[in-house]
C-alpha cells in the first residue's frame, strides 16, 4: 500500500465557522483557525466526541513537548486570552507527520498494518460498514439501511476516518472471532460523554484539556506498531487520557482502491482496554448503595429508553452524599474559569453526546443522541448549591410518581384487563407506559429548565423554586388532560376523572404549591 491522504493536509474534519458555513479542514488548518472555528460540525454523536478527543490528545502532547515540566491553570488562562500556542502544535504534528497518513505500508493512522499479512486476516475482507456504528453489517441490520455486505458502496477517506474514530471510542464489547473470541468495549461504550464547550474551538479544547502528568501517557501514533501478539494478549489498562482518547480498541486496516475510495477493510480484535478503577474524564458516574453490603455500586451515566437527559442533570454537579461523581472535564473547566475571572458569574454550555446499547444485548446499538445544556458555573463548583438543583429535579420525579399512581388507578376503573389477565392495575400500568403521559410531562417541564437554571446561577433561589413549581404544575396538568382525552369520553371516563381530580390537585399542591401558598419555602429561603 502506498502512502496517501495525510490527515495534516487533507480536508476531512467538518467544522462550523463563525458565519455559519460548514467546511472540511485538515488537522493543521483546524488548529491554525481554532479561534475562527465555532465548533466541530460532525453530525454523528460518536464520531463527534471522538474527533474532540483526538484534538485534545494532539494538544496535550504538543504542550508536553513544549513544556516538559508541565503547565498550570494560569497557563491555560494565558492561552485562553492569547490563543493556542500554534507554533508548538504545528511543530509537534510535523515531527509525527509520517504517522498521520491514512494509507501507509507501515504506519497507517489508527490502524494495524499487520492485518494485511497475518494468516488470520489477509484473505478476509469486510465491508467498510463494519466500522460504521450507523450502518448495517453482518446480522446487525439498521432501520432503512439495506446495505449488502457482498457489494458495499464506496466512501471517501474523510468519511472512513470519521467512522473509524467513532468506532474506537464507542464500540460495544462482544464477539469478534479473530485473534480472540470476544473483545472488550471501547472507552465510551454505552455512555453519555460530557464536554464543556466554549465560544470557539480553541476555548473548548482549553476547557476540556486534561492536566499534565509526570509519567508518559502516549497516544496511539507515538506507540510502537501493534503486532498480532498484542492483539491476542490480555486487555491492558490505559496509561492516561491520551491513551484512552486514541486507544485502538479494534484492529482495522482500510483498503484504498484505484479511485481513492474505500469499500473494504481487514478487521479483528484490537488492543483491548481494561477499564480499571479510574473513570473516563468525560464520564459521569451514578452510584447506588447495596442494601446488603452497604457498598456503592457505580455505573456510567448514559442514555436510556426515552428518558430525558435533564432528569439526570444533578449527576453533572458535585454531590455531598457521594452517590454520584461528575465528569472530570467539568472540574477542568471550573478551574480554568476560576483562573480567568474568579468573581464572574459564568454560564457554562455543556455538550452531552453518546450512544446507548440494548440492556439485554450489549452489542445491539439502540439509539444515539446529542444534547446541549447551559449550566451555571456555581452549580459545578459549590456542592451546597448543587444540592438545591438536585432537590428540584427530585421534586419533578416525586410529583410524577404520585401522579402516575393516580393515573393507573383511574385507568384501571375503565379499562378491564383483557384475556387471562385478572389484574386491572397491571394492564393499566402497561397502557400508561406506552401512552404519551410520561413524555408529555417531562418534555413540558424541560421547556422551563433554562429559565430555572439561569435563576439559580444568579442566586435567585426563591424565584427558581416558584418558576419550577409552576413548570411542574403546568406539565402535570397537560399530561393529565391528554390522558383524560385519550380515554375517549363517555360517562365512565368523566366519572373517573371527577373521582381522581381532587386527589390529583392535592398532589400538585403538595409538591408544587402556587406562589401564594408557598410559605414554607419562603421561610426556608429567609
């Protein structure tokens, strides 16, 4: 394979400029124009996060090369004001230029050249869809994607590298059957990755930049070329964030055709990542206390079913109870803001993006999402103020739970259980789960969230509570009206509504009182 398509020079990275236009740029251009670039413009959430992580690893290693004794937050603040040290970044990339060829006989970027000669893989070609988390491949069809493995369409090298980066970070664990029967998942599999973002690409990278560390933490292109022996070996823990951000969790070798496009590749188990005890810097952790042992069992925050992400918003803030851990990148951002202007009330936009696997079958990908939330910086730094947010979110959950219980009882009276199901409440609960009751309630409440967060950021806690109470009242009443309407009218429906309306309004007054009756909260605030 001849050398072609160097990522330092070829335009492959989609970005959005200040005028709103979208264009592809090379790695060198991305850093040189980092102040002009508003953000990366990749539309696939896994690829988007992986591209940011690639840029962070490059920036970190360039700074380490320029500042071997490390840097501090005051240095990040200086780069925030003056711009990234472009000369140091360009010098670093030029030093490693040979490792940034997408197609190369010895060092193809983020790939394993040995697959082209290994007995287990050299005669076996897979379609490029093997590395695309959005495409059908093998026995994993995707809705509306009717690709056929024996005759894949062609993609550009730019599309191939984007898909490859996303796969390395988000691939689920499962069967591989080449070099090993199964392989470990990528660093961000089944998670919602968190990234604080700035007004331009340079600011975003500085906000997310992980601290310098004394021991070597090398990205994939600075490591020795992977061999088939390493692909067969046991999983290895990451040496640090640079390793995590560029770990080759699957071994891939792209095949360039005469027209420069990609249709086929070699594929096998990769340089497996052992998770270890240290969480990924972009992951939030949620804990649940085991009733028997008293120990906290941790899981990474992800996207589940149709659950709105804001319901887990408190996981992004410090928790005095110790049952959640916010992503480390949020503390990096908070430390930088403290250095820039410690007395300024800042609202920090946060990008949350990722992919969700099936709870029953890890290798089955169900959905991906990207969300953007603007958080008051004080909630990321002050545990007591974060507790206030946690209580507001919990209030929404508690009100919904009690309203749903009333709705189940109301439905049970007018919807007899079909067939052999003698439990009308079980049937009513199932009917409510597939209705719009939950989605309507939480979607309506989410519309008020930016206003409430802004009030919390300004320290207006009484106003925030009143706004949130009104939001929950409006949301619950809208969901209740839709449910009553769905019952179709008639004497039974009207009678059931009349019977439970009083209890429903009692629940509203209990958890979300109107301003004139909110005396208890006024005393607490005072």
